[in-house]
């Protein structure tokens, strides 16, 4: 039985002049519809605040893009894109960025002086209640929390109904 395998033609060396498409016939890069151009990406006010805050904090700490990138385990190009507003870091990286720069996330996103709002020290009674709460089993904690939420909501409704009077 004769073999039905066809032999391939021998390969020819590539000829630079023959079968080469003209430059004007070369395929053009595809443009994705709906892809924001650079001007649109920079016009977002929240992104602008973030990039200005990041630049300011980096300047205050004398951090370079490469230095921050090494610390964050990202590329220098990623840090550059954050600063120029062409992209925004993922949430997990944003959290890590705030930790790395030792600032609250709100300072990165909204700005401000970043000074923490002073909270009064807990009283002795509050401390004792917290310690007792921590020693409770989870089911008892959940029951207490549910009651606390219910009381808080009821107090808010009562305040609304009385026009804000206690």
C-alpha cells in the first residue's frame, strides 16, 4: 500500500524584496473603544488628590520612586503611574502604601495634616467593661452586640421623633 503522506516543499530562504508588504499596507495598532485617554485619566479629582498627596509625602520623606518601589515590591513604573495619575493602586497595595509611608489611608486619599483626632482616655469603668467583654464566649458577645445596636438604633429614633431633645 503506497504511503499517502505528502512531502512538504523545501523551505526557501526569505527574500527581503519579494513578498514584503509595503509600509503603508502594514496593519495598524488596534484602538480599544472606551479606553480612557491620558487626559481623561488625569481629570478625576480623587485621583488628582491622591497623586498630589503621594508626591508631597514622598518629597517630605525624601523618597524616590525607585526607593518606594523597592519597599513596596512593585516596579518603579507602577509608582510613576500612581504619581502621574495614569493608574490607581489596588486596595491591598494602597493599604501597604499607607503602612510603608506611616500615614493614615485618609491622608493619602483626602489629604489634610494627618494628625490623629485626639480621643479621651478610657475611664476605669470602661476599661473593666472591655476586659469583661473580652472574657465572654463568642455567643454572649454577639448577643450583647445585637442588644447594643438595637438600643443605639432605638435611641436614634427617639431623638428624631422628639426633634433632637434628649
